[in-house]
C-alpha cells in the first residue's frame, strides 16, 4: 500500500504540490470538457450514435495523444517545461471559445471535431510535460509513490469534473446551452492551472540538457532517438508494451460499455438514463484505479513491478472479463460495474509500475520524448480497441466472442511479460549456478 510516511514526504515538497495542483486543476477542466462534448454528441436525445459514431467521437478525443505526442516529447526536451505548462493551458482556454460558439449553434460536424482536436492536441503538451517534470520535484524511492498519486488523482479529478459537468448541465436545464456553460467552466479551470504553473521557477522542471534545433528535422531526429532509447533500455520498452495491451482491452470495453448502457440497459430515447449509467460505469473504473494506486507502491516494492503487473493483467483477464461477459449477456448492470472495477485496477497498477520503470531507465534528456511516445502508443492502442468494437459488435454491445478474445489477449500479455521479469531471470540463473 501507499505508506503514509512516504506520502507525507512527497507532499511536503512545495514544488511538488504546485506541479500536483497543475495536474488536478487541468484534468478537472478536461473532465468538464469531455462531459460537455459527450452530452452534446453521444447522449443527446436527438442524436442517436451507432458504433461508428462512438468510434469517431473517441478517436477525436484520443488521436491528439498520438499525432502530437512525438512533437511534444522532442520540444519538452528543449523548451522550459514550466513555460510549456503555463502557455499550453492558456492556449487551451482560448481555443475552447470556438467550441462554445459551435455548440451554441448546434454544429456537431467536422468543424467541431477539428477544433476539439486542436484543444486536446495542445493538452498533450500539458500531460507529457507533467510526467517528464515529476523526477525534478521528487527523487529516489518516493518516485513510485508520486507516480501512484499524481496520475490517479488526475484521473479521479477528470471523473469528478465529468460528473460535475453532467450535474451542472442538468441543473441549467440541459440542452446545448447547458453544454456551453460547462465548457465555460472548463476554460476557467485551464486558466487556473496556468496560474499555478506560473508559481514555479522557470528552470525548476528542466530539461537538464537543452539542445538547439526546434525544427521538423529536429523532431524527426528526436523521435528516432526516443525509439532508440526504448530499444537500448528494453525493460522500459516492455513496460510500455503491456500498458498498450491493457489499453486495447480497455478500448474494447469502453465502447462496449457505452453501447450497452445506451441500447441494452436503456430504451433508445432514454439518453439521460444512459448517461447516468455510463457515469456510474466510469466511476466504477475510477474506483478500481484508486485501489490500484493505493496498493501498487507497496506491492511493487515487495514483489517487483513486473510480477505485480502480471498479477494485475491476469486478474483482469479472468475476473474482469468474466464479470463483463455476464453483465453484457445476462444482462446485469452490477456485474458490468464489477468488471469495470477490475479493469480500472489493472490499468492503474500497470501504468504506475510502467511510469516508474521508464523514469528510472531513461536518461532525463530523452525522457520527454519517450513519455510522449508512451502516450502515443497507448492511445493508438485505445483507439484500436474502440475500432475493433465498432467493427465486430452489434449496436447492442452484446459481443461475447470479442470479450473472450480480449481476455485471451490479456493472458498472453501477462505470460509474455512474466518471461522477462528480471527477478525471475536472476533467480533462474542462480539456481542453474
């Protein structure tokens, strides 16, 4: 578990608290933004999404992590990361204005998608910058505690922001006007996050080794260097790969869950009931992630990051997929919630371990681009999983063979990762000797 002395030691650092505050406020804004867009596009009574529209909506939310990722990483290893956090948040607030105007005009076409892509693409610099900056405000054994605390708290605050956004929209009478008001609150959150980042010293977050050449060629060279670092430091590369496997599974189950609550657990016209059910499903996954964050630091120190990750993946394959299969086919909403808890627990446990392995094995002057590649890979995997569901699932979301296939993939990933556990390899070598 997360030891209270270690947690107090991490939180005692003033600059860590400021960096932590940047994440919490920014991701609250992200949750508000996503709630406004979801209620506008996916859970509006007059707009009935099919599997393809669900895929398109999630792709818009996630592709900036893939397209902008390599560029973010290279520039984060050249630009002052504090400045990136300030300016990117302010720019996100500014570009949210056109989204508000489009929502008020009832425009859910390609132009809205383009502007949303722009906002989320800018946000890529914020999240990649936060991950790359963390080793500058936390050191040593406390890094795993910080990695458990910060992304988990950010995910929880995004979920809280989404729930607040849904409630606020409902309190304002719903409709497109309510969605626009929620977007206005997201703008304020981005401005607040920029203000907190401005409290940090300009050079406090690195990078340690700045190099000139912020050009397209420099980006390409930096991207190749990031890939080379992952090949050199294979343990970090494998850690990223298992997170990618989980994200494929999570993508399948996110799209499946949305279709299930929209068309199996509710009537077609009951958009508000479907939205509430999806909020509960999201909350269940967040609760599982919280449990994973609490247990992972202590468990990974005791058994090792690889062994704990293997356990997390295996339980998701057996317990999580089992409950989801029952929930989808019975159908049973409580079983679906239990499956979401299991998948959320696995995702956060594996991510905390993988973040720490990357931070320990990759030199700081390449850390920004490697974390950006990390985000790119796992979000491509998430979109891939959602796309699989769009192709293979009926509109009802009842696709048992897809869910069984996901379970088999997670088992295979766990077995492959276990083979490369450094502790297991050392033990085997010692036994042979």
